[in-house]
C-alpha cells in the first residue's frame, strides 16, 4: 500500500510523516490555503529520506513552468490536478524523460447526475492507452471545488469503473479520507495507494501526529486484511 501525505507546509510535518512510514509527501503549488512555493519546498526536500517521493501538485500551467518549479523544489513526481490535459501530459513526459514521474488526477463528482462514471471511464482508457502516466489519483469534486473538501465520493458507485476499466493503472484514492474511514476505502476499492491531506490535520496546514500515525497504520493493516 503506497501512502501519500499531501499538503505539507513545513519541515517538521514532512519529516514526521516520513518517519511514520509515508511513501510520498505532497506539496501544493495550486491555489489553496496550503499553497507553498518552490523556494519554500526547496528548503524541505533535502532533509527527507531518499526513498520518500516528493510530489508537487500543480494546476495546468505551461509545461516549462512546471518543469522549472519541479527542478527548483527538488521534486520526484508531479501531480496534475485541474483536469486532464493530454497535450500537457505529453509535453511533460518528454521534458522529464523519466526523471520525474507523472500522476494524473481525475475527479469523481460527489453530487453526480449519473454521467460522471462514463466520463471517468473515458479518461482512464485514454490515459492507459497513451502511456504517459501509470498512476491516477481519484479525488472528490464537490460543485466546482477540486479537492480539499474533506468529502469522500461514493466508493460503491465507483468500484466497477475504477477496478474494471483500466486494470493496469495504479489507482490512488483520495477525497475525504481520514483514520476512521481509510480501512473501509481500501477494502471496498482495493487501490494501489491512498492520499490524505486535511484528514490528518490539527488545523489547516498543520499535521496532527496522532492522526498521521493512525492513518498510516490503518491503511497498511487494511491492505493486508483485504488480500
């Protein structure tokens, strides 16, 4: 079970998450109360274990801007969060040449009218066919808010789409996860990974050591139980 602790804003939180066993740490460059700059992240990443991924969360900017910020911040992965832009994925894939991996976010509409599953399925098939990314993060969308809502999507409604449409993609579940429900999400969807931000905070931009430890422990235990 791959575990990403996202929306880190300071070195103490990032180091603690790594010490507790997180596989990846996320830093939000997109508009957010937890937004950081590449210069700020550059002061954090050199102090992290080499085996922990450093993931930058970006909106769809110019590919060269993303590449520049990634280099300055010391990132090992880029997560695109504001919609699926296949041309941008292709440009970044070429620019990074394997040095920085790509994660594409796809949003599952919480207040869905029934059409969302088909849209998600179409994106997953295209992503799998293009081969520019092998990891896809499924996050909740509530109204026009792209993530950060603390609300989970309907796991039962999403199960068939996420497990059958593109079985070779590594799917990461996000959106409203917290220590109390991560085991249920893993057991229902059997994802490759999970991602959490506000669900392990004591206040916006600050992590709770107790919630961090509980989330990581329960995510790992639930993956074993689901096999």
